[in-house]
C-alpha cells in the first residue's frame, strides 16, 4: 500500500511540476471566461452557456490531459531507465502500474476540481443556480476520465507515446459513439454490421453513460441509480483493463 | 556460501526488422561468495549489462538459472536485500536529492525519522550536499553519486553495480572505492562491472572476465601473486651469445636485438646466477623487471588470445630498474 502510494505521489508530483497540467487549466479558464465576452444575452441564457461550455471544457480537457499526460507516463520511465531503480526494489509490477494509474487520476481529478471551482464561482457570481445535476455532470466527466486513464495506461504498457495517444483518442471517439453506432446498425445495417458494432459496443467503454451534460444544462431530472450504475461500470471496466495491462507489463523486458 | 549464483545463462536478442535472433550470452556461469568484492570485467558489448539485467529480472534469460541468497531471483523478499546502481543512472529530474531518496526509501519500506537520518548519512557518505536543487541540474558524476546513494540507502547485503566508476573524477573514484571496500569490510557482498582495470585490480578479491558472452576466466588476487612469483625479465648488453649456453635451465626464453638480449628468467631465485654470468662475461645489465602480471595483462591476454604467448607490457607492471 505504501509502495503504491509513493509511486502515485511521485507521479502526481511529476505531473504537477510539468507544464502540461497548468496549460490545460489555463486553457479551460480562458474558455470559460470567454463566454462572458461572447454572450451579450439575457441572464438565464448566459448561465446556461457558461454551464454548457464549462462542463464541456471539464470533460474534454480532462480526457485530453489524461491521454497526453498518461501516454508518456510509463514510457518516459522505461525509456530513461528510471524504472530500473524502481522495479529492482521490493515492489511488484502490479503495484507499480496501479501506483502510476492512481497518480495520473489524482493529478487529473485535481485539475478538474480546480476547473469546476472556477465554473461554480462564475455561475454563482452571475446569480445563476447550481443544481445537483451540475455536480452529477461533473462526476460523470470524472468517471469518464478515470476510465480513459486506464485505457491510456493499458496502451502505454506496450506501445510508444504517439501510438498510445492515437489509440486512446480513437477509443474515446468510438466509445462516445458506440451506443449510437449500435442503434444505427440495428436499424439500418446488415448482419455483419450488427455483429461488428455489437462487439465494439461491449469491448469499448460506453462513454455515453457518463455524459450528463444535457441534463445539467437544462436542469432535467437525473436518476441516482444511473449514477450508481455508471460508477460500478467504470470500476469494473477499469479493473478489467488494468488487469490486462498488468498481464502485458508482467512479461515485459526492459532493454 | 554464495550470495549470487549464475548458471549457464543464455540470452538472445532479436535483430531489428527480422525474426532472426542473435545470442549474446552463450552460457554465463559464475558465483559471488558472501563478503567478497567480485569484479566483472569485459570489453564493450561483452554482455555485462545484459547479465546484470537478467540477474535483476529486468530481462528474461532464454535459459539458465539465477539464485540470490539461495533463492530464485525475482522474489520480492530477495530484492529487498539488493542494492542496484544502473549504468548511467537516470534519476527523476523533477525531484530534489532528498525527495528522490525519500521516494526510494519508501519503496523499500523505510519511513519516518529512520529514513531521514539514513538519507543524511548516505548523502554524506557519497560526498554530496543535501540541497534543494532539482536533480536535472546535477552533473554526470554527481548523478553517479546519487545513484550510489540510492543503491546503499537500505543497507543491502548485496550490491550490484554497473560501471560504478564511469563519470567520476579521481577523487570520486577514490571515494567510491573506499565506500565499497568499507561495505565489504562490514560483510557485504559487492558485484560490479567495469572495464577500468586499475579500479578493478586495486579492490577486487576476485575478477571474472567475460568476452563475447562467455566467462573466459575467473582470477583471484592470490592467483595473480602466485603467477607473479615465477618470472623475471632482464635486458642485457655486451656479452657474447655463447655465455648463455650454460643457462638453459635458468631461462625460459632469450631473444636478441642487435647486441641487446632479452632474457626471461624462470624464477626469482635464479636471477643472482644469471646476473653473475652476465658480469663475468663482461656484459652489463640494462633492466630487470619483476614480472608481476597485472590484471590488465591477464585481461588483454584473454582478449587477444591469438597472441596469448606474447607478452604485453603495461605501465602497471612493477618495474625494478638497476642503473649502471
Ligand atoms: N536490446 C538489444 N537488442 C539487441 N542487441 C542488444 C540489446 N542489448 C544489448 N545487445 C547486444 O548484446 C551485447 C552485449 O551488450 P551489453 O550491453 O550487455 O554489453 P556490456 O558488456 O554491458 O558493454 P559496455 O561495456 O559497453 O557497457 C552487445 O553486442 C549488444 O549489441
Ligand atoms: Mg554495459
């Protein structure tokens, strides 16, 4: 436990001290503030736009940072051979991977929390209303990022940062659409198409379940049970994919 | 008891872009005995780093066996008893020295005030200062010292060092040597690779020489001294060739260049007789060299096996000049 914590702590510290995270934060901040300037609208509409842009920024920047940061995380240590000084200590490769993953998640959650804070301040300062749905949406974005983080770690155990990035973004896009695709295929596609989209649907993370932005912006009702299911789904998906990451990483040689 | 036993290690690497594999270790076997400093000597590309990585589980051998403290390598409890200094250690640039050592300590289960005290101790031992500067500002030699600091941090019983002397200034080398000898005197076992012969020679109890993926020879310091007792080189001038006729039993070889003779005397004890014969026949002695084969010589002989019979002179040789 302590070993996992120290790997995670080191990973987190490394992420903080690198510029990536602050750049992403700055970007999110600019996006949100720009809505002020761009929307000479009625008070209510303005709040909706802030919420809409803010939640989208949190979600997308969260995933993007996870992919960019995560893709180099393991590779850098392997490439620079820093990993020699870690794996020759009494730490298992599973602990190492989990530590890396936790560090990544902590770093990104921190970033998303700061962005959420900014968004909340902006909503409140514009006398807008904070509904539970907003926080549910942030939580959904968080789950999405956590799942994508595991996907990134999975690829980073065996390919280069660039390929990790491409694969992960590919999975992100397909994962965001897989449900739609499947429905589309079931309505209009042939048998083969149905099969392929079906397989993809179960293989890829279904990221749509984490998207509650629409509900938040329009203050629609959301069900607690959906959040719970989404959480369980995220936990299961992460565990499985981290397990496969370990199976690959366990066999890996360090040249 | 052997702390480290390596048996018949074989390892091949795949060529880039092809399925053919090239074997770089062809059955490496040796062992390190508790409490000794064992040098691992070999030219570039001989397979030293590869062997060390296999011992530490960073690479998998194709076949063969590695035992550490009598147990299979790779067990977690075993790794807690080992300290490792990689070749050109890379440390995390974003950390300060203290932070890095704390991180290393945590991974070996050390914590709190014990860890803090130990960190101060090893920093002092390797001759660094506990500064707040990030490690990315450190020089190569300083990083080497940081690497040593992390290797000895948890007071391991076995130290495995890949080229510990590279990048160190003369003072740093002496310090490294003192630290390693000091640890040996505390009963630790040290296994290190190098191609810097004087470093190996002055501190190793034994040396294993690897060449093209095979251990060609393991020599102890005692062996070297024993070989050294046997021969003496002499260069003489101005005596007639016939005067050596009576000395056939005393000389291993004689060669002439002009009026100079190069004599190889079989034993230290025979030198007096040979000297007398040379003087009596009116010759003079230019040089007497006590042939103490240095490790370098043994090493070079193994490397250039086709020249095995010829002598290779080195500056390390103990020269005894007798001026006339
Ligand atoms: N990843 C690799 N792929 C292919 N060949 C490799 C790889 N790593 C090492 N080799 C080959 O294995 C041989 C031994 O390499 P190794 O690094 O063990 O040598 P070394 O004794 O440590 O040399 P040096 O003194 O230069 O550090 C070399 O011929 C090298 O080309
Ligand atoms: Mg090497």
